[in-house]
């Protein structure tokens, strides 16, 4: 009985969590314009989405392209910055290290809306014309701490002597970094990259405040505007389903990688 | 004269307030196997890392082939290091680990192949080329680490406790192999270890270090037979270290008996320390040979020999090693050969401290106000001599004038000689019959007995 209750509880929880997603996914397979009315199974919306043959098709595809480009740029730069920062933090000692780790963690807990508004004010103050660049800079800002957080454990596990061992064998500091340190940190850097990429993908608040007035839209801002204009464009349903699947796959990849790394470490 | 490949002059290094190396001077002959030996924290690894170029000295120079290498970064120094925890590159296989240095030097591929094969054969790992280094055992990883270093044909090979992580049997085997490799390669080896037995087995020359200072440099035989101070005598092998008195040349008194010895030039009636190795005290049944009598207190079988503790007729405890056991409780007659008595200058006869008189009851020393009666004006700078027996240790740190930590313990047959570090890092020495453990936190107090006070002005005059 106790087991039954526990199982029921977990199922109710899961249903509540995933119902909205399942709802969207199910209704992405019908043509009805209004969400909630079933007009028979059809993959028509998927077809429209892929061919771009739909109402507001061009801006939507532009938004998708923007989202991916911004996420890619932000993830690349923050992986680089975050890795360097992690190496720096790792080599500090005592109180300085604690202080910097804390400073790294604060932006992650900080509400997005505050990050967004403060970045907006900063850009205005600096007379930055807002657009692609500011959005990418803003995304780098909130993505970097996540990369630091995924690279630091790799550094902690690493034998600190392998870097000096490379120097000892005749590598210049640059070569030692490229040939030894980076390959060693790569798993952490890739995890950090994926994390940064997904963080950037689903951001709304920060993008909304830093995109300026040039009409730059990412998916999240596009959907927001579209929904406010009166009703959701039906083709967004398959799109959201696809995005959910992509995120799901990425998450599974991150978790599998983590598990593999843990197993490897346990074996050692 | 032999050529010095490395010459270290007046090297000092501090980390924060802690001086880890203090005026180290030392030379290394070409082709020799030299060992830096000392307890952990003595500065030996720091010294090695400075030679490798990973650390910069605060003062002093390191000459290699007569040239100062201060400005040479590690990757340009013609030496290679074998690290304590191997430091193999986990993302590369055995072959690529070993070829790492050669590839950086743009060595032709066929040459790399040839040299990697040769060193793999040398370390007896020929079939392991394609193995992932993480699948190897500790001993195998160590062999690869050695191969990775020597494949570059360095002028000097630095080894930082390379065998410390291996089990005993493996360590013994690797010692023999290292010695053999040294002979074959003809490269200078600088070896760091805290294992005195390993140092004695492997080295041409041993440098004994403690607290950032060199204690003694010599061949293993010299260091073992003629330690220059109590630290070396205690650290290398087993020993009986005893308080003694040099009566005149070739005659020394300890454990309340007089013995012939071979040491000269100490002067007459001078306090000294005496070292007698436990295997150098002999049992006899001939009353004519007997120098002193004792009663066997304990007897333990140690494999090759028996280790016995005896109480002498004069109240001292001595350790004796012999192939034959003597039953506990039996009366035995003992003698020591003059050759086997090592007489050492005492490093100090009392604690000499500088301080200021606070009032006629108090003197400020080492940052604490000690109640010591005196007849000097307040504010007078004084030198205070505190005998070893006048320093009191207390269980509660709050009860003492100062607090500190027991740092080093030496058993001297009938009492313990302790080194205590105060919280400010000053050392005090004392004799006690109480049993303390290394690392005990203690309160420190002086007994107002036998303390001598001199004004510094008086000294100047």
C-alpha cells in the first residue's frame, strides 16, 4: 500500500510537470487554429514549418536563425572566457579563491530580469547601440559562470603536476596549455558549452531588454510578441515540440557524459 | 678534480612568512647519484623544483655547467623530472606520453620510434606502447614516467620521491632497477626522498636536510657512521643518542661509564652528544672485556636480528641489535668498540634568548612576559640563558606564558630532549622525563632556576 501511494505520488507529479508539454506536442499534430480543438491527425503544421509556407513564416525563421547564431556565439565565447577564469580561480588560494567562487555564483542566482534591466541600463549609459552585439554580450555575461562551474571540478581532479611536466619535457607555456591542459579540461569545457548553449537558447528576459529597437527577435521574444498579437500562430506548436526534443536530447547527452566520467574516475 | 654539473650557492626561499630554504649551498658532480634526504616539509622538493625551474629562488644562484640558469625557463633547461605522482598525460597512450618531448623538438619520426622502443626496453615495458596509461598499475606508470624523462637524454634527471606511492616489494625492485639504469645511462641523478633506507641503498652522496637547512653532506657510509648532529643520527637508521662528556682526547664518558674512543680535538671536560648504533653494542661472557652490565628489558624478533632494550646498571635504557636473543630479565655483560662511538659537538647547551626587562619580577621573551626575578632597570635589553631543565611544558596551552607545539623528540637513554615550536615559530629546547607526542599542543613556562641574565650593554663593553 505504501509503495502504491509512493508510486501514485510520483506519477501525479510527473503528469503535472509534463502535461503542458505533452499537450503542445499532441496538438502539434492537428490543423486547428485554436489550441484545444482537435480537428483530426495531420502533419500539415510540420510541413508548413519546414517549407516556411505559413503566416509570418519569414520572421519566424529569422528568429530561429538568430536564436541559434546568438546561442552559438555566446556559448563559444563564454566557453573560452569561462575556462580561462576557471584556471585562474583554481590557482588562487584561501580567501581569494572563496571570494571569487562566490562572485562567480552570484550572477547565476540573480533573477534574469535584474540581469536584463541592469545590462540594458549599462548599454544605455555607455551609448552602445543595441542589437545583435549587445544581445550576444549579454548572453556571454550570464553563460560564463556556468562554464566556470563545469570546468572547475575537472581542474580539481587533475594532477597539478601534469602542466609542469609538459614544461619539463620542453613545451612552452602555450604548448603546455594546448597539448596538455586543454585536452584534460575538454570534457568540462564541452559540458560547459552545452550548458551555455541551452541557457542562451531559452533566455527571454535578458534578450528582451538588450535587443534594442531594430526589430531583432529570437524565438522566445518572437513567441511572446506573437502571442500578444492575438492567438499563437499554429506552426509554433510543432516548433516548440521540436525545441523541447532538442533540449531533451542535449540534457540526456550531458547526463550520459557525466555518468561516463564518473565511472572512469571510480575505476582509477 | 671532478667537474661540477650543478653548483648551488646561498639559495633561499620563503613562502609567506615561512622560510623553506635557508642559505643552501651544494654542488653535484657529473654522473653522480645524489639524494636529498629529509622529513616532509624540510624543503627538499622545493629545492628540486627550483633546479627544474618551476620555482624561482628569493636569493642565491644555481649554476649549471658554470652558467647561471636563473633566467632559463623550465622548457629550455636540459633536465627532466620524474614526478611523485607520475604526472603522465591521461589523454595520451604510452607511446605518445614518451614521445611528447621528442615531438616538441621536431625529432624525425623514425628516430622517435627508435628511441621510444629503446627506453621502453630499458624500463621493461616493451609491449605496452599502445596501452592507455590509466589502465596501467602504479609501478608500470612509474616506469613510463621514468621512460618519458630519460628518452630526452637530459644531462640531469630529477626524481621527486618516485617510489613513494609503490608498495614495499615493488619499491625494493625498482630501487635496484633505478641503480642499474643510473649505471647504464651515465646521467646525473638528483633524487628526493624521505626514506633513509632508500637513500642509503641508492646514493653516491646523501644531502640530509631539515627545516630548510643542510644538516650533512656525505657518502652513505659517512652519514651512517659519523652523523654530525643528533638530527642526522636519529633520522638515519636506529641509534642510541646519549648525553656525554669528553674527558680528554680519545676518552669519553656517558651512561656514567668511561669509554675509549677515537675522537680527538674536542678539548678536555667538554659536554658532547654520543651516538652508538644498536648493532655496535656487543654481548660478552668474558668479565675482562665487559665495560658495563645491564638487564634485558625486552626482546623482539625482527627477521634478521633481535632488537633488545636493556637497562644499564647506571639507569639508562639502550637499544641493542644482535643475531642471538637474550632472555628478558637476564643479566648481561656489554662492551662497545672505540671505533663505534661517534662523538658530536653539542649544538647548544641551553636556550639563549633576547628580551627586555619589564620590572624586577618580569622579563619579556619571545613575546611573552615570563616571571623571572632580576636586578636590572626596566627597559634594559638582556640576554637570558635558560637551561634545558628549566623549561616546563603544561597540558593546557592557556596555563603557559606562551603556547607551542612539540616539534621533535629525541630519547637520550634516561630522558627526552624535546624541540618545541612556539606559535610565533621560535624554537625552545628542553629535557624532560614526561612522555609527549610529536604535535602535542603545550603551554610553556620557565622554572626560575638556573636562569642566567646578562645585560646587552655589558656584553658590548
